[in-house]
C-alpha cells in the first residue's frame, strides 16, 4: 500500500470520528432548552459545513496522481485543523 493510500485511510478514519462527534453534539442540542437550541444548531451547521469542506479536500487528494498528492496534503491538513479546532470549541460550549 502506498503512503498516499495509508494517509487517505487515516484521514477517512478521522472523518468518521468527527461525524460521530457531530452526531453527539446534535443529540445534545436536541435535548437542550429551546432558548439555546438555535445557537447550538447554528454551531452544528458550521461544523457540518467544515466537515464537507474537509471531505471535498480529501476526495481531491484521493483522486490526485501519485506525484501531486504530496502538494495537496497541506490543504487537507489545514481543513483538518480547522474542523478539529471547531469541534473542540463546540464541545466545550455544549458542556
């Protein structure tokens, strides 16, 4: 297996983890009081948007040729950092 394939597999695993975290936050939002639910739902929509951006970057990287994927890796890393930070921030606000 190439290092590209290993990297893509690792990133898909992280994406699956974030999907589960977003689902947990959405469940908490559904159980929250109405006056704060709208704010939580807005944060969740932002997380889902960032997740979609990260997924798109990963798909682009996955479809890139063996030589070009290393160049695209930095863009994927930035998207991953953004969603990871956003999820951590949302989790701290949902407590």
